């Protein structure tokens, strides 16, 4: 049994199964960029979209996707959480709201994973309430949880199994967001 949190994090990584390797991850980002470019290069509407990265998990996906987008855009971020330090859902808390005006704008929300969907459903409803004309939900990973979710993403990079996954923005207790691939943690190590 590991003595420290760091030792436990190392053990979790050592025993994790690779679900998508780094090449799979990069191919998924390229595909999403192509799909978004096809949609917004010629059809941005009266104004260019506002892209909102969801902190903290969405930072890796956002940082790698933005340079591949070829249409004019504005960028901002939001910080909304339903988890905090827990690995199960709780109250949705807005830590940072958009600083840019969303009124009558198309807003593209970028996040790392759509798990149960409660947080992103709340984000979309709030942005519509704030006056956004369209909210485009783009997630790197969609978790196959075998139940209906309150929101369907417009763009998805990969579908991950219903396991605790880490890497490419997704973490275990703050560790391993920095992995270039996606790995599933053994069920006995997830909590």
C-alpha cells in the first residue's frame, strides 16, 4: 500500500490501461478541428464565434485545438465545477463566468469530458439565458455510461468506456491531466 498521495498516483498510472494512445488523441483533435472549420469558415453568421474553454480539465484540449481552427474567433474561459475535490457529482458552482458578452453570439464550449452531462447542460442553459444565440458543445471525450444524458454534444473526439479515465485533461485527484494519452484506472484504485 503506497504511503503517500504521490506514490499512490504513480501506482495508479503504472496499473492503468491505455484506452487511446497519443496518436489516437491527436487524430481526434484534427478531426474535430476539421469539422469545426467546415462549419464556421464560411458560416460564422453576423459575428465570429466566442470560444469558451472550461477550466481546468478542458485546458489541454482547448490549448491543442485552438491553433488548428482557421476561422476568426474570440477566446475566453469559464470555470464551473460540479466535482471539486470529489469524484462524484455535487452542486454546480460558477467560479468564473464569461467576461466577453455572449449576447446574440454563437458560443463554442470546449471541455475535456462529458460524463453524466449535468454540468455541461447547466452551462448551455446559462449561456442561452445570458443571450447566446447558439451554444455548440464540443468535448474531447464522451463517456459511455449506458444511460440518457441531459445534453448531447455537437462534436466529440472519442468515446471512452464507463471507467474512471485519466489523461489529456482528465485527472485522478489532480494528477495526470498532463498525459498525452487516455488511460483507464483499475476500479479498485479509482477511489
